[in-house]
């Protein structure tokens, strides 16, 4: 299994776990982006409040692959896709707080 596949499976599992924890209907066998979108929209609909998103160590997958430039670039693209969901759902979001492991000045995310 490729590194990016493992990352996507991990992201999907985290999102699915949060959906279950919040009592939301899951989106089975969908892309991680759809899980994330469903989690944000579903939370907003269920609680009738804008969503707060907290992402700890957003850059850890990049740091884990920093010695392999090609893998690091793939990881950046995967994370960019994930975080683009946030931008497209601004109407449902109160605020987003991301923390990082390293002091990256520019990661392209």
C-alpha cells in the first residue's frame, strides 16, 4: 500500500469516527473529501450552529516524508484537497484553528 493511500485511509477513519461520535449519518465508501464535507454540513444541520474545526499537527504527514521530496509533494496535494473543503463550506464554519509541528514558512497549503 502506498504512503498516500495510508494517509487517506487514516483521514477517512478519523472523519468517520467523528461522524459516529456526533451521531451523524455516515457517507459509506466515499472519498475522504466527501466524509469531511458531510461532517461539516451534518454537524451544522444537526446543531443549528456554525462549526468550529480544530486540526492539530496539520503538517505532520509532510514532516514524516520530508526526506522524500516526491512523497512530500504528494502529501501536500492530498492535504490541500482536504483543506479546500473548508474553504468551500465557509457558510457553515465559525472558525478554523490549525496547529503545526514545524515552522514551515511556505508549504503550499
